[in-house]
C-alpha cells in the first residue's frame, strides 16, 4: 500500500501489522475480526460485559453479561483512558481537565468524596424539612443512659459491654463519668479515639473494674505517647484482662478465645462466671495478629476445643514455643483440618514439613494439601488479599491516583528499524479493561496493540485487545494474568506483591538472611599502597605514541609531542574508545592484544550498577558509603523484606530505581511505593537503592560530585585521583514533597542533556560550602579518597581477572554527601563525559594553582602512559 494512504483491505492490514499480530499472541482465527473492528472503530465490549463494584465501592470487577462466550470466539478492542511518560504523570493529572476525576473514579479512590457529597445533600434535605435532629451525635451521658436502658429492656441485670468511642472524653471527663460504679460487671470496654492523656488516671480507673476481660484504648494520646508504660500499669492493676488493644495478654483464657471465635461480642458479652465447657461447639478460631507469644495455655487445648476444625495463627510471634512444641499441640486437635500460618514462621520454613507433621490437615493456607505436595512449593499462600487503595482524607485526587495507579498500569516501549525509545510508555485501559482482575488461571488474555491506519508509526493509535482463552458462562468473572509469561524463575510470587498482600514474614526472613550474610563480609587483607611499577610506554616503544580515538575531545585537546593521532586502529599503540572492545570488535578492526586499550577486562564489575553493588558487597558487606542496594532481577524478595522492616520500624522508605546500564538518569525513578518498585521492573533490569533522603545541600539544593580516577594497573593496584573534579547542581530547591519526586530538576543533577546546566567553579563551591556548613573540605576529601580506594580494592580482590598489562583506564565516580557529610557512592562510569574538565579552567582546591581545561587530556595521558603525576594524586 502507498505510504500515508489509509488501510482498506485485510491484506494491507496484515502486511503492516503482521509482526504485531504475532507478538500479541492473538489467534490467527481472530485476525480478520480485529481488522474489521479497528477499521470500523467498533468498541462493543459494553454489549457483552458488565462492571460491578464490591468491597464497599473500593474494587471493581468485570463479569460476562451475555449468555456465553466460547474460547477464542471474539476479540474486543479496549481503549486507553490515559497514556503518558512517567515524568509527565503528575503534571497531566494537575493540568488535563477531567483526567484526575476520571482516574480517581476508575481506581475507586474518590468514594469518600462521593459519600461526603451524599451526606451534604442529605444534611441539606434535613435542614429544608421538618427533621428534629434525631441523627445528631449523642452525648456521652445520653449514650450511657441508652446502654443502661437497653440492658434493662433485654432483661439483663447490668451492662457488660460498653463502647464509648470518638466522644472527646479526656481525663477529667473519664473521672466524672465514674464508670466502675455505674457498670460494676463490665467485661469489655472500648474508649478508642478519645483524648485520654494521663497514664495514672487511666490505669486507676480501669483497675476498678473487677471483671474486665477486654480493653481498647487505641487512638488516644496516652496510648500513642506512652503505650508501653500504660500497658504495664493496666495489666498489673487488672489481672483478669485477656485482651488489651486487640492483643492477647499473657492471661488470655476462654473469654479471649470465645471472642475470636465469634462466640462473644456486644450482643453476647458472656457471663462473669462462665461455665466450664463454653468452647465445646466452637469450630472456627481466628487468632491472627493477636501478638500471642506462648500458645501453651490451659484454655487452648483439645479438651476445651474438641470441635475445632479451622485455625488461623498468622501474624503471631509465638517465640516462647519451639517448632516441635507447637506442632505437638496442634496435632492433638482431632478435628483440625484447615490451618493458616506464616511460612516461614513459628511452625517452620517449609509447607511440606508442616503437612508431614500434621497428617490430618486437608487444607493449608487455603490450598489443598495434595496440591501443595504435588507442586513441591515450600512457601504457599493462595489466599492473597488484594491491595485496596488507601489514602488520607486530605490527599488531593492527583496524589491518590499516583499512589493507586500501579494496580492498573500497563506499559510498552516504541521502536523502529533504527532505535528503541529510551523511556517507556505507560497506560491505563478504559473502565471496562481496568475492571479485569488477576487470576493464575485466567479466562481472558490481553495484549497492547499499535494500530497504524495509514501504515506508518506517525498514524499509530494504541489499544489493548481482549479475547477469551476458555469458555465463559453468563455471570462468570472475567480475569487475566497480570504476570502473563512470568514464572517463578522470574520471581513471580514476589512480584504479585504489587497487587496483593503476600506473606510479609517470608520476605522479612529472606531479608534477615541476606543482611546477616552481608554483615559477615570483611575485606580480610586490604591491598597495600604501592609505588609505581608500571613501565613507561615511551621507554618501551622508543618514540611517539600513536593514538586511535573516537572521542572528539581527545582528538582536539591531546596535543603533547609524545602522542600523535592516527585514523587507523591497526597502526595505533593506544586505543582510546567509548566502544566496548571484545573479541568480535578486535577481529573486525584488527586490534591486537598487544595494543594498549582504555578499558580493563571484566570492568563491568564496576561500571554496571548491579555488578558494582555485588562486587562491593562481596568484599565489604554493607559499608556505610554504599546505600542498601538490590538487584531486582535476583533479590526482589530481599528488597520487599527490607521495605516491610522499614515500614514496621517507621523508617523512611524512599528508594531510587536505576537501570543496570543506562546513563544520564534515563528510566530512573524515585518512589516510596512498593507496588511502583515492583512494576517498574517491567521496563528493564534495574537496581533498587535506598534513596539518600537527607543529603547535604548547597544553598538549599541537591548536588553531587564527579571525580576522575585513573587506573594504571589492577595488580598491583595503581590508581590516581585527578585534582580536577566538579560539582553538579540541581536547579530547584530540594524537597521531599510527593509532587517533587516527578521534578527532574529537583532530584537529579545531570543537566548536560536536559534542564539548565548550572556550572559552578569548584574552588568557589568549596569555599562557600565550608562557610555554609562550618566544615573543612579537607576532612570530606579524605573520606572520599578512602572510599574510592576501597571501591577499586573491591574489584581487585573479587575480580583478579581484571588485571591486564595492556590496559589503562579513566573512570568517573559520582559521589554524594549525606547530611552528616559522609560520602555515598552513586556509580562508576566508563569513559566519562569530560566536557566540563576540558571547557573550564579550575583552581586546584588543595594546591591553589590553576589547572587549564585545555590541558586535561595531556595530563591524563601523561599519568596513564608516561608515569607522570602532574595534576593527579596517588591513592
């Protein structure tokens, strides 16, 4: 077909889209149907499907509304509601009319706003009518009178369950209420959400209840500010208390178990003096997250619970019991057939071991025991709860959407015959497509499809195509596999954490093993500093050294008489190139292994980010100058565990994701969203590194430092630090506001390629920095030198194969300072961009002399090939 002419026939459609059709996986029998729907712009999904809301409007699902649909019988075109590059996401939500509202509705993060509007309308209608204010909030006294009156109406002598929640009760009000006198037989009391502050007042009042079994003081200042002290005093004064703030006390007994088994509650609080066999008929018991330390208890026994068939023990430490003791206790329950427990956890690390020890089990964590044994999985958990959207009431719609969107996003990257796009495109399917939920056994499949109606990329429109891969009946939920084609070899179970609540205990355990292993690593024999042993090239070659280079700066600025530029690599003594020289390159260019090259064998252990972290960790474990770093392709579980531990300990959880081998911060993202971290794996291999959330600032702005390191030899280790180094400044004041995380010029400093390049003379920077922070740069520089030495020691020890007598190299090291002025290694760069070094004359910060920019490569080559030390310092 002619270029630019609209596609008219199926043959033309297939000619243009044949590769895309094959890549999509769409059955050939549906190709013509897809052509017809795309060319006629037919979006007929609404005639076959229905979107349903559930979980109080916090989730949506797609069900088949037509009578039935056979496998591979239909293909549907799904529109994209939002398409964007990640760096533009927040800006678009702020500026595109109606976008934030549509996305918030699609992602179910606006339901509180809808409810607020309904309440406001309801309030207005009451104001306009004859309402007498019956819905107004009752006062504490009215509520107490109501409880007493209600108990009498039910024929009870006294109130045994009392909830006084969110009523603004403070310490004085609590004393004036005199609750112990009014309710002497109280078994359960909730004072959640009030304004209680005084530990002694609360403890004294609670102690007056002689029969109290359960107490809730959550969301009071006294519980938030001094919970440990309050808990100790309350438990000392109330020996009968079995539940405190939803957690079991050491005194838990039949009442607490009955409460968790739904025997006791507000409508049936139980008796002050319960009978001996109150739990005989209890079959299901959910003890999850009750902070139980010891399960050996007289009440928790087959004698008291002979009918128990289902037990949930998730989220309890149970550290006072051995694995053997716990399994022995559970084995004694004759009817126990279904168990939920953390794996790994108090009952062991493997599902198979638990099953072997409890032969009566038919179901473990929601999965049939036979299926577990057949699959051979150690860690199983099929009862994964979806991550429902969460937000604070004051959060704006754009903020809510940014947090929730990772549950819905899909991605692709554009490419043509010449190159692949550097950044990925993300998109959200329309309301119908976004309602498809995940299943490991889906009945539908989706794929992105780029329709080019005029036969070229300029006319391309992106859609998603949807088709059934099994027979589906009316009313069936329609599902897809969120991780289609991704198996356990690519960490499928861990990646499901992006959408589901996976077993935290497993990931924390993996993290703890990982960190313990790192902490055991110490570089046993640091390499001693040596005097130069590298032979000067002029002595061995006996004359002018011929240099072949593809670097324009070397061609322009290397003008010493000892060197001459040649255009033929075969004639050169020195090859200085930005290209990787491997065996194929040597064969193609005629480069021999007797020519000097500006790279070392296996230097990927330094210049590729995942290998750099691995090299340092093997040598030093986790030195202070390397932020915690995870290769997401191999250590996702450990990263998730680290994230959960930080969240538990209320530590900062901001991370930066960097591609293994991309420069200029391409595809680099800063986020505190775990789902985002996992989903970003889809755009290519990455490391995830703990973000330096409190960097040292210069006039309120973030900066990093570029150092130039020259390596003459790896064995012995001969390295030099160029006296020229430079600072790279962000353009915007530093901020940790969520919106700022999308601002390149706030969080990144590389402005050579985008943004405004803000050059700062390094001597001026050092003087002003010392004045601003009252520090001595010499002390900082000493720590930086030590760190750089350690980096190359790591490579020399872990990768001795790097040594080559015909290698000399220059590397760029990027360093950031934290707020304590400790250096942090960011990355090591091969053949670094030295535009600034050549362009600007700089004052030597430590010597005072002027270092001419135009002489940069003269002294670099002088150091590497002539054994000179002009403007460089040995490390």
